[in-house]
């Protein structure tokens, strides 16, 4: 990673004709280009100390340089100050959306900067953003090991006893999985890394042996060694995580709790529950940002039935397939009327209110659907099958 930054610093130096240094938001020097005798005092002290000297940093703050750098994209020019040992510079902030990641400084040497130095610097600041995000989000070896443990357990690549031995948990005690999905975000990768750390801190405070990992863009937390009657405490933990993410990371999240499983080897089943709860929340079937399996059990079970029905054409009623095809070719008005009528338990006035049409129109469309399909809506079994299949 650092090798890439040093190589990029040298490239920027070639394009701008200046002496380049790359710093993070704490003014620590991450990389710099080769230099000759034309190095000024600020650059020399920054590189030797691996961070900007406070005396010079205070002056740059006083001149409003950092305020302009962190305000957004653009080139900031700093005039030469011979009495302070500072040569002319240009600088650009490195950003991920609105969040500052660092700064590129280009000091003028013995020769003036090139004609296109500012254009090259702007392009370099945009190129550097993904690299600095990657540097921030790259987990430590220990954290990566713990992430791999959880991913391997949930995906069936590692047995529960081995995982329990590594984290100091009892594989015979209950466990539960929390799944968290990150909603809209300008710099999703960086926000997800911050969310992982936030969840790790909260879950470790609740259970020392908790594990956190990112799988398929979602963050999963395993809570092993659960005591009896832990539902309320775990739900409160999930709500605290969601509230903290919204308050401190300024990003909305959805948190879903899978069912409590009797032993660690069943953690994958809890993860599956959590994924189905998140799917129900995404479909708008739960208004809050935290839900447990108990909250949306009916929606989850119905979605399982519909998924099975959708994957098994053999058990679908061909008459209803004919109805859907006919309706698609003729304005799509019959199927919504039938579904609204069935959902209202045959109350045509309630169905009419949902569809914003006259009750007689609902009656006509339901009769017409029966004629087209041949389905007998007076038969309870046929009504149930119709309600399920038309939801596909």
C-alpha cells in the first residue's frame, strides 16, 4: 500500500515539476517524492518527523489553508514566505464524498511548477481517494482472522467446535446472529468499515467472544454464549447500534435479528433468519430500522412459501398463469382487483377504497377474472391458491 503511495507521489512530482508529499487528516506524512537540495524547512521537518511541525501547522491554520482544503475539491495556493523558510506551494484535499481523507502538497523547487501542475494535482487528488479509503478500511491481521472465522462458520467451511475454541465460547450454548445492512451512502466502502468497528465495539461489550464480519456487503455479528431470556437485551443492543450509526456515522442502517439457535453449530440458520428479516424490511413490511424474526414472522414465512411456489412451476395452477398473461395483454386491471378483493375477505367496498374505484367495478373485474381463468372463487382452496400465486 505504502509502495503504491510513494510511486504515485513520484508520478505527481514528475507531472507538476515540484516536490510532493501526501498526508492524512492528522497531518502525518504517508509518502513523498524524491528531492534534491531545494527542499524548504517545512518539507524537511515534515518528512524527518513524519508529520507537519506544529509551529508551521499553526500558521497554515491561521491562514485558513486547512479550512479551504477540507471544504471540497479545488487547488489551494500558498505564497512563498522566505522569512519563514517556506517556498511557494499548491495543495489539494483528498475527499470521499464530503469526508476529508488527506492532502497532497506540491512544493516548488529550483524551477517553477509546470503549466499544467494544478490540473495534474486535481487529478491526483481524485486518484488517491480510493487508495486512502482502502488503507483506512484494511483490517488488522487479528481482526481479519476473526472476520474469517465468522464467515467460515456461517458459510459451513469451519466447524463450530474449532470456532468456539478460537474465541473461547461454549459451542453447546445458544447463539444468535445480527445482520446489518447499510443504506444509501456517498462513500459506502468507508462507511461500512466504520460500521464494522462500531458493531464490534458494541457487541464485544455485550459478549466478549462476539465476532463481526462482512459477507456480501452486509455486516454480520455473532453473539455466542447467550444467557436465558436474552431477547430483550439483544434487541436493545441492535437498537443502540442502529441509533449510534445514525447519530455518529450519519448513515441509515437496517438491523435484523435472526432467531436464537440452541447451539453454535446452528448459527447459519440464525443468519438465514436474519437475511429473511432484512428482506421483509426492505419490502417495506416493517417501518422501524430494527426488527427481530418475531416481529415479521408471518411475512418471512409467507415469503418462503412464495419463493418455493415461484421455483416450482409444477405446483402452480395453469389457469392462473393464463389469467396473468391475459391481464398483461389487456391493461393489467383484473389481477389487482382480484388481489384487493381477496385481501379484503370479499368486501367489495373495502377493495374499492384500496383501488380508488367504484364497488361495481370491483365486482365486474372479479367476475371477468373468473370467466377468463375458469377459477371458482367460491371454493376456499381455489381462493387460497389464487391469493398465493397472484403474489408471485
